[in-house]
């Protein structure tokens, strides 16, 4: 409840009481009376609450002004009016007319739902349905008028009674009627309004003047033929006028707030809360000037709207993050492709210029060495140098092959590994084949490059050191991970070499582990004497695949369909 005449004074007084209350609470205050304690002081505030000081603290006795009206659950869209005997008449869109008295609910079927209920100054309750006007007589509804035929398909939106005893009835989709002595009169022409102007609220003040609230932020006052119109020029800013109450002042509530009229202008009601009143649907002024207000929060004031805004902001940030991530991936892919093109260029330059030039020099020196007699020390020295030059050429060709292989595997890992097997198979009798499981999926360029290099190093070790009869490469494209397995049936690797990270002076195994760590993969090397070696590389899907998020969703869906397997 809000006392508009002395709100600030009462608020400061309440703050003084609350400050003392907090002081007493620190010493253990209860909200119930202690009959055995001796009273130390008693006082009553403006709301009727009794405060009693005892040896145990501060007690309060408060009278509740609200009592639960227990109508049937599920009832909604109430139209309420109070009878003289303490009963409450309630209309609902999904229940018959209800009368609540002494916690008992009685039902009366009127044929149509009651959309409007009004109590006039004499205490008579009026009810409006789509086909008639009803009045409560001896605790029973009695039809007193039938809605004109042209208004049959409308609902009664608002009712009020003027000083002459005539009932003013506003219809839901437009139109204003006045009922007096059993005769209906259309009031729209007299007010200078059209039939489509919708009235949402109506009231009559103590002087018998009729006030009407329209949908377009407009109030109309009718006083014995005098019609006055008020709007934004007079300070009215409530939007759709959903509630009118005439008491000590004229109160107007609407979608945008609550205002009162001083005879000339409308003034907004200031409230303690930082947020203004929104969606005012009901106003009740008490005899002492206090107000009861039913305000429905606007859509932007509800918790779910704010939660939705937060979700939209978070979704926007997530979208920006994904966009940035995609841009970085495109950029990294471009850089890697550029690196591959540079490798191809370097490989061509080395092969077409340097290696061929060195090979020509070696052949020339070889011809010169053959001109010397056999056993000549100079010839022996030149032949040793030529042997070392041949080794350098072989090693250089291997490096050129590595550069070309790194660019060729962009067409697919299985194709790249098959090419490696063909090259080494020319000098080895071991059987070699590549197995692909699952649907091949595009890989991240960096991951693809590192996986190929790890697999190629494993194949080099298998062909050159395992003395195997069978070598196999298995690629598995799974929604959870990418798996690469290189298996052979050779003599295996000594355990001490594995624990030491490889043979002294060789960096193949340590390089494989470093590459696996670089892409967040797991590398396992297992071997048994006379049973061969298996190199297994597992790369998580989120790091391996382009579009890994889609694959993750397919994986989750597959587990749901498969019963969580």
C-alpha cells in the first residue's frame, strides 16, 4: 500500500524503526510475543503494526490486510466485484459465474462468460456478457437488458454509472452505449468519436462526471453534455488506458505507468523503485488515500526477457568467436598452402639446378680419376671423395623427396602413404597395403601434415630396420578421433631403445613424439620380440577435422540412437 501524501515522511520514519530493529536483531529478536517477559515499551506505527519492547528483544504484532480468495484452480481472466455482504462475484472466461462467501464458492451458469463486473456507488453489482447486462438482486444474477443486435458479437469491456443513474457500456471492439430506463443510446456521435475507437476503462467521479480511457493515450470526460479531451499535451503518457479510478484524485493507469490528474494536467506517480510502474491493470484507493495497484511488469522487465537478452548476447559473442576462429583457420590454411607451394618450388630448384650441377661435377671428376693409373695415391683420394659425394647426392635426393611428399599428401593421406610404400617397396620384398576405415573427412592442414610425417617416419623404420614380411597402414576416420596405425611383423624394437627415445644419434622416435604433442595427439608404440611393431596415433576429432563441431553433433546423436554406447 502506498500513501501518496506523506510517502517520504513515512519512509524516513520506517527507516528509523528499521535501524532500531536491526540493532535489536543483533541481540536475538523473535517475531512472537513473550508472555512471561516484562514490557519495556509499546508503540504503533501508521500501518497499525504494534511494536513491543521486552527483555528478550523487540516483538511486533501485524494485521494482514490480504486474505487468500480460494477460487477453483485454473480459472483465469477474472472480472471481480464486491457485494455488500462480503461476497466476491467473479466472472471468468473458462468458468461459470462464481460467488465466493465464507470460503465457499457457488456457481451460476449464465450461458456466456462474464467479461466485465462493476460495483456502482449504491453497492449494486452489474455484470456484462456478450448478449446482456445482469444485475445482482438478492444474491442472484438477473438479466436487466439485452445488448443491441448490432453489438451481439462483441464483449462488454467496461461499465460505469453516471449521476443520472444511466449505465454506460463500452464494447470490446469499439462503440459506446448508454442504457437508461430500458432504452439504449449510442454515445459515439455525441462524443465526436468513431465506433472503432476502443475504450478500455471507465469510471465516474464524485461530481458525476464520466471518464473514459481509450487505447491511444487519450482520456475523455463527459459532464452533462460537456465533452473534454486530454492527451499528451496535458501530460498524459500511459499508452493504452487500462485502469481508471476516481477518488480523492483521478488516477489513470496504463501500459506505460500511472498518473494522477490535478484538474489541469496529469502527473506521473513517483515510486521508490528505480523501475517505473508498467502494465497497470487495477487501481483501488483506500479511504485514507492509500493506493493498491495491480501492475503487470512489461516484457522488458521480466526475468525471462533479461535472461533471453543475456542469452542473445552470449550467443552473439559465441558467434563472433566462431567467426574469428573460422577466419584464423582460413588464414592458417592459406599459410600452409603457401608453405607447400614454396616447398615444391624449392624441391624443383634443388633438383633442376643444384643436384644436377653437383652430379655433373661428380661425373667430371670421375672421368679425371679414371685417367690416373690404378693405385696412384691421388686416384685413391679422388675416389674416396667421389664416394662421399655420392652419399651426399643420395641424402640430398631423399630430402627433395621429403619436400615433394609433404606437398603430395594434400590429395589424401591414404594416397600419400601408398606413394611412400611404392617408393620403398622397390628395394624391399615386404608386402605393403593401406586400409581406410570410415568416411574420409577433410583434415586441418597442420594436423594432416604432422600425421603424414609421423606415419612416414614409422614406415621408414619398418622398411629399413624391421626386416618384415608384411607392413600395413590403417587409417580410421571416427567421429571421436582420427587413428593412424602402422603395423609390421618384423623383429620389433628393443625395449631399452623405446625407453631411451630411440637409438643413440637417431632422432626419429623423439621427433614423432614431438609432432604428436604439437597437435594434441597421443602416440603409442608397442612391440614384442619376434612379433613386430605397432605405432598408433590418436588425434581428437576437434583438432583433426575441418567442421569438427558437426562431427561432434553426429557423434552425440549416434550415441543417443545407439542407447548411449
